[in-house]
């Protein structure tokens, strides 16, 4: 069953209204579900650090063009070391780089700000889409509202482990029953403020089959039937090892329902293209799937999101 086939447009229309958090934290709110991450919940999450072991969860940013990338990153040297020779040149010898990249889309681990998606000309909490303009960028819902970082309890739902497979098949969806099975088998419960990480094993599959175009060939992702659960459990951030959607899209109106309803209606922060392979292995080795999780967006004025290197701490 593909993601879009599991829930019809009529139900999604209803969820766009019933799952809305517009006005919940005031008419001026730009934090959305980050409001669930209270000081008390951050403090409780910090107590999960017992061994001092960090696990990086970012995909490598490289400079080649692959089938599943939209555009390679630009990289050139502003200054380099190949002009210096031993015994020659000035005392001050340095190297410096220039980087430029399109982080939204496929291939780069990034966080989506609430200015990334619109619905009917509006952003989360009713702000007009025109507040994101060509000359100025995101004058509302800039990613800089998360300048203090996103820190909380990370919870890994390792779907291939739960299902007993190597990876979730392309075009398949992760549904509430997968979450329930993970809770039962791994001994946790998705709770308010949690950063929920859903592993489908797409990166493991990529290593075996090579990169493919996810729009054309398909990719696994969260099923829209998860949206009520995310709302009811007060999840602060949803993280996926792909684009947090299932492709190819079958519903032209809701071609990206997790983004359309999650970001615009719920104010849900999304973390896309997280590398969870080392994380899943470490969770299995220590027998626990909860940890302190740290996301530090760059301070980009009027930015619609940011590349990040999320860190799990055990």
C-alpha cells in the first residue's frame, strides 16, 4: 500500500482543520511544536546521557551529482596549501573554503522551518505566504526562531528491526501499528516533546542498489495515518531517513501530506534525510532506543531551514 492510497483526500482535508495548532500558543507564535519542548522535558532528556557516547546522524555532504540529488554542493578553495613549499613563503599560511548548497530536497540532512510550506496562500498560524518573498526571504517563521537549538529526548523507531526485514520497501508507509510494536518491543512510549526518529533503512538499501530518483522510483516514508498520533502525542520534531514522504505521489492535491498538514496546520518541525544507520546499530548494541538528541540549525536570517548535523548522546 502506498502512502497516498492509505488515506483519502477527504480525510486529509478534515485533518488539515482538526489537527491544526493555529492560535494554540497565541496569534504571534512562530515556534509551533517546539513549544512542546519545555525546560523540564529538556532536563529530563539530559538525564539519558549515561555513557557519554555521541553518535552523529548527518549524511555526508559531497560534491558529486547522484541520481537522488537535485544539485551538487558548490565547493572551491579561497586559499589553499599547494602554493607553499617547505622553507619558502610567508609565516602565515592558511587554507579557506567556500561552500554553497541547496539543502531542501534530497541528499542533505536538514531541518525545515515553518516557512518552508504553504496551504491556500497561508503558513502555519495564518501568516500570509507573501511574508516569504524573493527580496527578503522568510520575514515570518525564519529558522532563526530555533537559534537556541532543538534539544530533547530522541526516540528511534527502527521499522526494519520491528518488521524483521532489511529495509522498508519503496512506496511503503510507516503506520501507527509500527509505532505501537516498537513501543511494546523496545520498552518506550512516544511522549510529549519527543523528537521522533523513524528509520526505514533507505540508506542501507542505497548502499546495496545504488542511488535512484525517489520521485520516479519511489521511497519509503511516514504514512499520513501517523498525523493524528503525532498531534495527540505532542511530538516536537519528526525525523526521517528520507524526505519524510512516500513517493511517487498518487494524490495530486496532497502530494506531500506530512509537510502540507504537518508544517502548515500543526506547526510540526521536520528533520529530513537523517543518517540513522550508526544510530540504529548503537541502539541495538546497548538495548535502548531513547537518548538525548541535539539539533543545531545555523543562524540564517530569514531562512526557510538549515543544514544540520544532529547528534545523539547516550
